[in-house]
């Protein structure tokens, strides 16, 4: 693990903050944006963190859940997946 990875992990928001952003993302609150190309919704949390809804058109198990009506989102920074949120339950992913 590099110094930057350790610092990034220390800068992760609390699960409660991610849950608030998740409810905003799926509840249509202020600050919810859409990517121009994919039209996926996302919320910026600050510090380079972005919570992005799962693309239901993909072929992953998470996309399958989204197609089935489950609410799935990913917390990302600089292209790295940091946490997964399914129906409000936050799971922080281990550093690679």
C-alpha cells in the first residue's frame, strides 16, 4: 500500500454521510447531477468523492440488482471504487 492509498482511506466519509448522499441520489434532492453521455445520476461529496448510481445496462450482478428495482450506487475517487451501497447499506471495499 502506498502513502497516497493510506491517506485516501483515511479521507473516506463516515457511512452515515454516504447514506445521506445515497438518499439524495435516489430521492432527487438538490445537487443531483447527470453525466451527459450515460445519463447516470451522481452526487459530488467533496474531496474528489462521487457517488454514482449503478448503470443497469451493464452485465454485472450489480446491474442485475438495479434492473430488478434495487437501488445500487458506488462511491468513487479518481476512478477507484471505494464503497458499494445497496438499498442504503454501505459496504466499504478493501484497498487493492
